C-alpha cells in the first residue's frame, strides 16, 4: 500500500517506524513528472539493500533562477502516484512549498568548490537550492540509502560531498543514465520539446558517442575530444552553454590530456529548452 505524506514530521515519523520495525529505508528525491529514469533509481536503492522505498516529489523553488522554468515545470502528481504504485514504492513525500519553507526560513547549505563551474556558472543560485532541499530531505528521512542519477553528474558529486562533509547518515548512490531508444537522455524537460526539436536533440548523444569512440580508440587530447562532441551539437542546437571534459571526482578542468574516466559534459539550448547530458569517457556511450 502506497502511503502519501506531506509534512516533514510525518515523513520522519514514518521512516522512524520503518527502521524500528527492522526495515532499511531507500530515498529517491525527484521533482516529479516521473519517467523510467526515476524508476531506475527506485530499483537502485533496492539493489543496495533498501527494503522500503520513499520517493519525494517536490518542485523546489530555491533551485530555479528568476528567468527559469519554475512556473511551467510539469506537475503530474496523480500520474506520478500511479507509476509509484506500479513500481511498489512504499511512501511518496509530496510537501507543499510552505511546508518545506515555512515563514521565517533562512538557513542554507552550500558546497563551495564543486558547484563553481559548469551548471553553477550557468545557474548561479541552483546548487545552493539543491543542497539545501536535499539536506532537508535527508534530515527528515533519517539514515537511508539515497539514489541520484548521473544524468545530473555535478549534482550527484555535490550531494555525495555534502553528505560526507556534514557526516550525514546517508549512503549516496550515483546511477546510470537511462536513455530513449534513440539515445536522448530521459528527462522531465523533454516534454517541452516540439517534434522537430525532439529529433534534433539526439545530436547531444551523437556528440558524446563520437567523443567516447575517439577516446576508446586512443584519442586523449581534450581539445580534440571537445571538438568532436561540439560539432554536431552546434549544428543542431540554438546555443551551447558548455561542452567540456572534466575530472570525474572533482570536476576540475583537465590539462591538455584527458585521464581515464574523465567525464564529458554538455549543456545546450534548443527551442527554449535547456538540456544537459554527459558520458564518462572509456565507460559510457560506447555502443
Ligand atoms: P529530477 O526529477 O529531474 O530532479 O530528477 C530526480 C532524480 O532522477 C535525479 O537524481 C536525476 O539525476 C535522476 N534522473 C533524471 N533523469 C534521469 C535519467 N534519464 N536516468 C537516470 N536518472 C535520472
């Protein structure tokens, strides 16, 4: 039976009772508009030993910039609950904004270095919003295993750092990117795409694949790898925020040569929609 809870205290009481009964809690934080990528995280926490799964649905105003898509972000709670039922999720936590941030709220969590470049440069207040809300989710859930998608690679690394730095009793998992049959990374934002843009959007995967194939064939020059990924994206998209190779752990800019398991990250805009994707070189996008 799926339980739906709305207040932080209700969630805390529910997970406490589960743990007292010997269950191991898994947490899957989301903004809803659920798709198979989110459901793969439900499976991931189970694979990591969770016997009960909490999935949160919260479109977090703190992580959207003033000109971003907060008001038009898809909100599909009835469908989300159906999907959660079908996948055996035990608890959905769906707080209202006033429950998450009551009047007087003024405390934030910041991870300093990992959040400077890439998404942090393009979206200056984004990560502070993400780390603050996820810290609150971790606190309300208590000891658990929590799954994040590598689709949001910098977010995963940032949250892993936050949990370690603040001694949070949470095991943070980073899980593989689920893709559509044509390679487009699944995303709630894909539903914004007009058919023509949807077709062109596969250029990101093609670019990542090109760079990954070159890396597998021995290419290590960062400039060349970035050029390979960039060319197709530049032709298909309206603008590019970045096409960058970065260190897999610290996301630092590499020297001239890419190391094994560097990550190639892309952010680009098409028809008013901003998409992100990435591949770990030598590991992903090799088919
Ligand atoms: P969101 O609802 O977009 O905030 O995403 C919630 C979680 O699902 C984050 O940890 C995302 O990285 C993850 N996620 C989103 N899309 C995918 C995907 N295509 N494959 C795997 N995980 C994903």
